C-alpha cells in the first residue's frame, strides 16, 4: 500500500492488565484485550509508533523512528507514511501483562540503565476493547510448536540478514531528548519519557534543540552535571571526558579568538572577524574510543559550528557541521567521531556574525 514510502510508522496500541492479577492461561493475544493509557502519555503528543523501513532509503534510526535519507539515491522512496497507516496496521504493546508479572518486571529495573519503572495502578481506566489479534491464535500456536521442535543450539543474531545498506543508529537523538528536555524542565529524577518533545535541528546523529521558548535559563554546567545526562552517559557505556569545570588538567583553549573560563558563570568566546577556533584536549587512554560533543550556549546570531577529532597519529576525522539558531539557550549532544580512535584533540570552529558567544556548558563524552 505504501510503495513510495521510505518509512511506514505503525501506531502502537497499549494494553493494560485486563483484570488479571496473576498470569492467565493461554496466549497474551487471547488474554489481554483491554486498551488503556498505561504509560500516562499526553494525548496531545504524537502517538508512539514503530517503524518499518526500506533499508536503502533511510539514513538514521532510533528506538521508535527512522528517517528518510538526507540525500536519497535516484529511484529511492523519500516519504514517511504515518497518519494514513492508522486503521490498516497496529503494533500491540503488552507493557504490564498481569499485575504479578508487572511487579516482578518493575523490581528488576530497566535493562538499559538505572531508570526506575513506575508503579502502575491496577484499576486503570479501560479506553476500549480490542480483540483483533485473536484471529492469529492458531497461527501463533503453530509457530510455537515449530520453535519447540528446533534443535537447542545458539542462534547468531543477524546471520540471515543480507542488507545492502544499513543506516546509522540514532538512538542518541531519543536519549539526548530525554537528557536535554528533562534537564530544562527541572525534573529531579530520571524519567523514561521526555518532559517535552524537542524539534531536532541536527541532520546528523544526535540532537540540537532551541530551548528559548521553554523559558529555560541556562546555567554553568547545566547539562554536563545533570542527572539526566548522567543516565544518558551510562546508557552509552561512556564517561564524561572533559567539561568547563571537570578535568582541569586538560587544556580547553582558543587557537583563534579568545576563550575566558571563569570559576563561575558562562565562558565567553570572543570571535575576531566573526570566527574562532577552540581546542579541547582529550584524555590519554589506551582504549580506542568514539567521541561526542555536548554544549549549552547563548548566541545572538545564527552560528555555524564545525567539529572534528584528531587522533594521536595526526589523522583527523571528517568534520561534522552543526547549525545553531540565534537563541538565549541552544543545547546539543552530537556524534563527532563514530570510529574508535586514539583521540588527542577535538577541534571546534565557530563562524557567526556575533562578537561573542556565551558557553554555559561545553563537554566531551567518550565511549568505547
């Protein structure tokens, strides 16, 4: 039905406890038919979806979404089908199952970090009843019987995949949204949901967002020291390599222009003739690492920022271009070097019509 679509976004239907305190007999698609707002999602926000894609026509993927290629190849589809999919296909999400199963799941905690699973009240309001999946009971049971008959041996994930193209993963966008949105909202505890949806201004891997409309007032180290960014770094299996206030033994200096870093308050970057170059030394490490740039800035004019990592051997990565709007608070966490290297410096080139940029936060995350 969607031959011209690079991405088909399938809406997710949330099923609640359906009255079951203990695990019921039979299949989940038989036992759970009551639709409920289990995760207390804002009805005004876009619905949660899962994406089906043409692999050669997308450039980035995250947990739920995929994005058509920025520069599509000739003949490749470029559109995203979403609203037109409703009523044709859906993905059933059984987040709780029975109350007993959910409580066990909740106390196990999150598989990707230290985010607590919230308690969900058992007597949650039923929005409707959906029995559409029951027509697949016989086929599902037949599949289970076939699986039980297979030899008990390990299965190598991906061994039967033969994709000519494989897109860049962009879960940094989604988890970056959690970190930046929840920091700006002032949430005291990590959350599995972004307090607000942020429009991503970055075409590469990661997220750049304008926080001015939210009323957020940037503060020194507001992002790098946030508990929400800490959860992101843990999810990335990384570490905070350097920032304005940490790793003071690692130089952060201007090769062009002037960078003044006071003990408190924003660092001031002065740009003679509208340009500046800042060098961030990376910690010496025997491990090969990938590198990510984070920032929180106030800019009085649109800004072009170019970031690249130079390795200990002198080779430099392909520069990543960032475009920042004029804003009292623009924040981002973006991928700069996706290949594991012995990083030595991260080089940042700023170009703008402004005479000065206030850097409330500037940091590097290292993974690997």
